[in-house]
C-alpha cells in the first residue's frame, strides 16, 4: 500500500530543470534514502512533496489521514522560548484535549443529569486517550529523547534564540521525533550529531515502524537504516531495492551495460553509414542503401553513461612553520564560563590531529582560541610565528554575492577565468558559479569555502566539520587532498571512517570538558 505517490512531476527554477517527469512511490513501512550529488535538487524535491513548493506539472497524492513530520535544515525557532517549550509543543494536540476535558469538568455543576452523564462519558474517553498516548509522562519522555540527542548537555531551559545552527537542528529533530508522525522526512539529520547521538538516531530509525524519507551523505548511516534507495540525477528519480551499497552495485552494472550497448550501437551506426555511402549511388544496390537509411532513421539512439564530474581538491603549500605549531599550557577555553578544565598539549609541524567528542563541549571554541580569535579564560595558547593557515568554519553567513564574487573578492588579482577554473575544479557548474551563495545547497557552499582555502598558500589547515553536507565524491577528494598535504592539520570531525587513515593523533575533547556527559 502506497502512502505517497508522485507521477510525472516537473519543476524548474528559471532555465534550470530540477525535476522532469519524475515519479516516486513510498510504500507503507519503507525506509527510503534519497541520494544524489550536491545541487541535484534533493531538498527541492522534499519541498515539492511537502507542499512548500508547487510543481509545474504532475500529480502528488498522499494517503488519507497521513501525518508527516519534516526536518528542514533551515527552519527557524521563535525567540524567547526555551528548548523545553519547543519540545513540549510537540504535544499541543494533547494539551488541547486536556483543556477540553477540564472544561467539561468545570461546567458539570450547571448541567442536567443527562448532560452530566454525557460529559462524564466524553471526559472519560479523553482521559483514556491521553493515558494511552503517554500524556501523563510527557516530561520524562521529553527528557529521555532530548538526552539521547544531546540536548540535556545544553540545558532544556536554554533560550532557543541563543542556539547555534547545529543545536537548533537538534531541537527540531527532537521535536519531530516526539511528535511521532506517520511519515518522517529528514534532510541531513546527522550533520550536527556526534557519534553517540548518531548511534541513538540509528537505533531509533532501524526500529521505526512507519515509513521515512531520508536525505544524507553519511553512507554508513544510510546502509544501516534504509531498505529502498532513490537516486536523483538530471531531473530523474530512479528506484533501487536495498540500501546504499545495494544501489551502488546495481548502478555500476547499469552503467556498464549501457556503455556496452552504446559501443555496440555506435559500431552498427558506423557500418550502416559506410554501407549507405558506398551503395546509394549504384543502381543495383540503391534499394539496399535506402533500406539501411530507413533503419538508421528509426534507430533509438543510446547515450553513453554519464560520467560523474568529481571535484578535485588540492591545497597549496608554502614554507614550513617552526617545530611547535600550537602550544597550550594550562589552557581554559570558553566565553563567559569555562568549557574546559586546564589542558596542556603541543601540536608539532606535520602532525595531523583529529578532535572528536560530543557536540557543545568546546571543540569549535578550542579552534578559535588556537587561532587567536578568542581569548582564553586562563592559561596560555601560542602559535608559531611562521604559521600560514587556512580555516574552514563550521558555519558561515553570506552576503548577497555570487559564488564567483565570493572567491574573487578574496583574490582580486586573479582573472575571471582563473576564479571560474578554480571553482569548476571543486565540482561547481557554470550555473552554480554564477548563482548567489544564499541559494546554493549546503554542499555547494562548502565547496566554495574549500576553494577559497585551496587558493591560499598554507602550511597549516584548521578545519571544523568540513565533511558536513559534502557528497560522497567530494568527501573522497577531500580525504585524498588531506592525505597529500605535507603541512599540519587540525580537524574537528565526527566521522572516524573519514579521518582514521589521515591523522597521526586523536584528541578526545570529552576528556577535558567541564560538562557532564
């Protein structure tokens, strides 16, 4: 039984076709991965099926009485509310029922015996409904799920207006899970979760009885939780049974078979054209030549399988720094209050260090302190005098400038062609290069930011969650670039499968945090 059916959906932005006669089916209980390269339009497709955008043509049909919950990467939260307020709002319908029940009890004094009996019966039904739905244990449920996704570390009485983008995403995800919709739609839910929280979400989704649609570039995560894969490419959606690895096996076979058919047909076309050219002028063979021409005219041309344009990341290197790149001595980091115990360490030239640990315990704060953007609360932090670093921030805001100008403004001596070439090597098409930064996907914006670092001569790279939003090919290229870089690397990352064969040292931030984990 299908809970969602899309037929011949088309959608365009200006001259760009996002969907072209695309079809999609979600059946009851299916756990679907929606995959594709950065910028293919996965988030746009979700906005179309949820009604946020209207398709140019086609039909979208949800099953009757279906409730959906959508985790958008960019949803905002109302200032002045606490995390607890937002999470409790997941149960608004239950609170309305409770108010209705209380109102019945309050008005019983003015009712006749018949009216009171009916009111008692209705109030009893509401109470039974609330009890079976777990209404009387809402607070413990809120805390259980919130702690599972790391919100307890932030504090449920924290004002949501003061949250980072990652913390905001966690709040929205937690609220969505508490709402228990019939269909979950999740757009990059693991981007701001640490390993423990990803494990919690993984177990939750594995055991999720209803259907969900999931956009993610986290391949191990997809392999564990999904059983159907839709591949989005050139405006089309292709369905595959199984998880990501199953899809890849079938996709590679399809491409190989298509290329074999293409080569066979090209040889046939060549032979037909040669026969026609030799025989069309001869009276004895002209009918044969015409027959071959008709066959050629009716032939349905097979295209060669599309080659994926993979980004090529490569970092420029400059003269070596001194031996001790960063030295921390009894360093305590934080803003108004300490986020760490006193910590001491030395990062030497050529070391590649990964910093891991739960979100919100100060990893980004440590990077800013190492680079001198934040003053330590106490202790000292020194950097080598000859350090030349490239810094990838976890989050950035953009003015209304194009990707081209975002890079060109930083490197005005470069020519237009040079900037375009640099962005193209990072996997951006001409259309994306000319687009505003604020309309690019998260992965495309990350490629622009990496491009700016690549154009700078560095002996040190400081990277804060650079793999968030990147597609599988971009991750692979970035990994190879970091392996090849001969300078020093300090990397914050939650993906051991990404950094394990890159780094020489791993710092666990949980060992020095002041927060209770």
